[in-house]
């Protein structure tokens, strides 16, 4: 890359990294390495977020994530985690019907309702 391209890519960097060619070249090179790496990590992070959202939605109905997914697989419901996550957030009634289907398909999905945790409040007078 020539000087013009590097300085164009370094636009928005802080300090001398945006206008001093030697420093800009190093910073741009490192930024391109980070962007290459993080394009892969972004997919990993999003999948983790979807799983957390699905788990939160299923636990509201007394089922854990693993049993929910196993029940869906037994019923041959092929919705990916992204769609299930969106359903759990924006369509709670549709998601509840999926939880019920999963619960009926897999006997491990017993309706376990945990009592709410009590906060430990001590009154020191």
C-alpha cells in the first residue's frame, strides 16, 4: 500500500497514528489484523448471546436450555438460535407454545418451578 492509502485507512486514529506515516502504517496493519480476527469472533459472540436469550426465555417457563433444544430436535422443529432468540424477546406467546411442544416431546422437561429467591435483608437496629 502506498502512503495515500495508509493515511486514508488511518483516518480517525488518535495522535500521530493518523498523520505520521511510519506510525500510521503500524497502526493500520494492526487494525486490519484485529478486523480479520474479530469478523470470526463476532459470529461466536452472537451465538452466545442468542443462547443466553433463549435460556432466559425458557427458564421463565420452567425448562432449561438444553432440555428445550433437545425437545425441539425430537419434534423435528428446525428453528435456528437466532430466530428462537427473536421469538423469546418479541413473541412471548409463540415462544411459550414452542416451550410447551418441547416439554411434551421430551420427558426430561418437567414443569419445574423454582420459588423466587428471597433477598437476605438483615435489620440491624
